[in-house]
């Protein structure tokens, strides 16, 4: 079913306010699902009872996780309060389920070495940045050439989770591989500029207006570009997007299997390992919080929890036998 004019206007409303593509896609999905569930009534006519019925359906019939249910609720709250400017009625008969925080899976230093040893070229560099700088997967693929600060050995993460910016550490061992990667980006860029249909790299709308020539400059190109040009679904223009984040995860998983690591490893495992190994080395928790981009230090404290639970924090009585 094609999108309705109502959903089109909702999408435009979020785009103007610089919501991320992921948030827009998620909110549109759950708002559409809610409207269809309620017999395609206009959302202005739907109240607390309808919302509670929908959330209960998700939990009981669809058996979605508490996190997914919370996302659906956030989308509906946004729809009612922000877009429709309605007062949001209290959900008197709905109790948010407790979200059990998972303990992060962490690799040992030797396991990280084994995993990285299975990778080469750009794949090695991507994995090394995930571990060496504690990046999220989407932050990694969205890096642009200009975000690398060779002089101060740091990376600028622009519009990370929650639309926040931060500066993270950059391992000196990656400076040469990064220069080599930028050389590869430059080759792609020279090739693209010879294509008459090439419209430059995607830029946020406000920056595209402020710096109209930036899309064609090397500094704004993605550090890990896609292997081929593609059509921008929003504008219909020919661009070179960044490397697919799902492919990064697949390559990490493959490397883990090749290294003989019998753990359920993903890109985020390397970020968890970054944080835990920093704390093990004596880094201050506030410093780790800033590096990870956590709003609340309580989120970062989960890593100290991991350290205290095992042999590093609690000696097993079996060891005394």
C-alpha cells in the first residue's frame, strides 16, 4: 500500500526538524501500523483506550520485546503531541514492562587480536576503528574524510545517537591505514567527477544550502564509500553512498567464525570491548562515558558491573578447595 498524504505530511514534518532517517522510518512504520490497527480512523479521533489496546496487542499477540513496544509508544506520542498538537491522555490501564538490561558480551584482548587477524584492507580498518575508538556501527559508516584529525589523533563523530556530536580517540597505529583509505576515496571521487550525472555526496539539507560546493569536495566524501553509484531515493540524483552497515556486521561475524571464537559477536561487541578494556586499564568512568557518547553515566556503569562479576571482582569458592 502506498503512503497516504497524511503520512507524507508527517514525514515532511520530521525531515524539516532534522530527525534521522532511521527515526523517520521507524515512526512512520509504527504510526501507520497503529492507524491500520484502529480501522484507518484519523489519529485525532483515537484516544488512550485505542493506544492501550494497540500496545496490548503488540505484547500479547505479536509478542514484541519491551524495547519494540516502547518504540511504538514513542512514535504514537510524537504523532499526537508534536504533529497533531493534542494533549496526550494518561494511559491508566497500561503499565510499561520492565526492560531487563542485558550484560554486554566482551572479548578478551587476545580474542580481539584473533578477530582482527582475519581481516585486511578496509574491513580491517573498519573493525579496528570499532574497537579502537568505540564507535557505533552507523557512526563508523557515516564517517567522512573531514572527520579524521591526524594532528590531534582523534575522530569527530557528527550527529551520533540522539543527534549529538563528540570527539573520540584515534589509535596511532591506524594513521597510515587511514591515509591509504583516503587515497582510495580520492580515486573513487576523481572517477565520479568524470560522470556527468554525478550529483555529489549526500549532504544534510541545511549544510547543502550553506555550502553548495561541498558535495563535490573530497573532504565531505564518505570515508568508506559504497562500491558503486546509486540513485538517492529522496532526490532521484546519482550519488555514492557509504558502505552498507549490514555488510560490516556480516564481515565481523565471518571473521569471528574464522578465528574460532565461539561467541555471538557483532560490531557492537567491539564497542563493548573498547569500553571494558579502557576501564581495565584504569581509565576514569567519566572519560569512558564521553568517549562512548552516553548521556547518563549509569549507562556506562554497566561495564564496571561486568568487571566486578567475574574472577576480576569475585573469587569463586571453588578456587579455595
